[in-house]
C-alpha cells in the first residue's frame, strides 16, 4: 500500500496520521516556505518534529 505523499498531503491528511497529529500545519508551512521534501528525514527539520517520528509513522509516508 503506497504511503501518503508529504509533498501533496493537506494539513488534514497529515493530522489524521498517528504520530503526526497536530503537526500538519507545521509540515505544510515548511513545505511552502522551503519547497518540496526530497527525503522523509527532512521531517526532522520541521519545528516540533525533530526525533519524534517513529519508524511505523515513517512507513506510512512517502515523498
């Protein structure tokens, strides 16, 4: 099953994922300010997410 693309997902899409709940706004804002994500590791650069995303959550995402 393909993951949710963090480059096209809406704030609501991201907030619906366990592990990202409440951080959709920050992810979308980061993407709008800095451009598309090229790696899931870039999520650690989003304010409030550094080191908080577990492997199970990352497995549900794609770029």
